[in-house]
C-alpha cells in the first residue's frame, strides 16, 4: 500500500543528505560490507548492512545502528558504544567499480549468492585497494 508519510520521510532524508554533503545523489541502494576498508577490517565490522550511495562527490556507505531485544541482554558486555559507521571515498580516489553477478544459468538457479559491488580505489597513501559489498538492492 502506498504510504505518503513514509515517502515524505524518504524524500526529506535524501534532501537533507544532499544539503549536508553539498553533493547530488546519483544512485542509491542497500548492501552489506564484506571487506576492503582498513578501519572496518581492523575492528572486524564485516557483515554490516547499510546504504550505498553514489554522489557527485564520491561513494558513501552508511550503516545505521539498530537496537534489538538481544542487544538489551548483551549490552553489559559491549566495550564500544553503538554508533553510526560510515565510509566515504572521494570521486578522485575511485579507480573503477563493477558489479559481479553469476552469469551461468545453472549457477544462478542453484546459488544464493547475491551480486557483489567491487570498488577499486586509492587509499591515503596512494595504494590501490579493493572494497567489496554484497548488494541486496542494486544502486539506482
């Protein structure tokens, strides 16, 4: 069912994102971080779901923390406060990106692997890196 309030909230979110970053959103989608960003890998933040955003300024990944009933029971063990986690790669640091999908019909029928977004970029030291995401909803 069409929900006007929900659509208005989405529009407001994207408008505020563009105002905050001074960048135009080109594509957006939902994905799961797999590997390739130094801080995320060091902290073992693999498997985080978030928004994947291509903008006029570069690539953004934004994970919003979620609290569940399980979190309430385990909060006393946590050493680090729950907070938003973000990645930003400026446009001039991105070498290329590609979406990898299974091409063989047989494999697509019997595989549950989602498409992968691979971004090749230069880090702060100018070294080429590769970041990988599983995509649930391809950027549009």
